[in-house]
C-alpha cells in the first residue's frame, strides 16, 4: 500500500445527458435535466472508512399545451460508465479507483443506480399536473456516491463519466 495521502481531486462527472422520448409519448410538456459534478474530494488509501459524497439531479418539466392538465411520469437511468454496476471505475491515466453511485444513503447493493440491469435500479417519479396556474414543476433526486476504503492507488486526479437518461 502506498504511504501517504492521495492529494488529487477525485470527481465523478454526470455528463453526456441524453433525453430519450418514449415511443408512445403523448405529453404536452417538455422536460430538462441538470446534474452538477459529484466531487469526492481527497481520498486516503490508508483510511478504513469509505469516502462518501452526494449531489442532486434536478428535473424540470413545463407545460407546452395551452389547455388541459398534464401529469408527467418519468424514469431516470444511468450507464455504468467504465466498469460495471457492481464496480464502476474512475481513471487517473492507467490507474483505476473503484466507486459506485446509489439511490439511498445506505449505499448498499440493492440501491445501485443504473439502468435496471446487472442488479442496478432506476428512479421513477411523477410530477403533479402541470396546469395554467402551475405550468412548471421541479423535482430533485439525490445521488449518493461511495469510494470503498483501502484501495491501493497512486496519487492523482481520478475522473469518470456516466450517461444520465430520462425517459418520459
């Protein structure tokens, strides 16, 4: 194990947004996503404690029809990025650092946020009716990240990207 502390910045970037419209989409609404960088900060490979971090995805839907009410039901899925849903990886050159993304603060295997395959789960939600009085609704969904403890890695800046997809 390397002696010392990883001094570089570790960050997971939720990027490459891809909004996928369901083929039977008949909504009179448009939706957008925003997801800031999930930054883990410094990681100490000698620590027996995992490194945790969190951020929020924001979903914003607006009514596009002049009449009627619209309820928007959507699903948020994430790619595995590098690695798999059981062990996503960040890179610093050729060096790898295992991490994962979760839907709950428990950060357990049953809450790995993915695309519904390989033991992962998605997030589904419904925004209340969009009307003339309330034409826009916003929802936030927390992402909980974890880097497991005691990974023997060289000092560096480790990064990764995953694709977030919204189907509505």
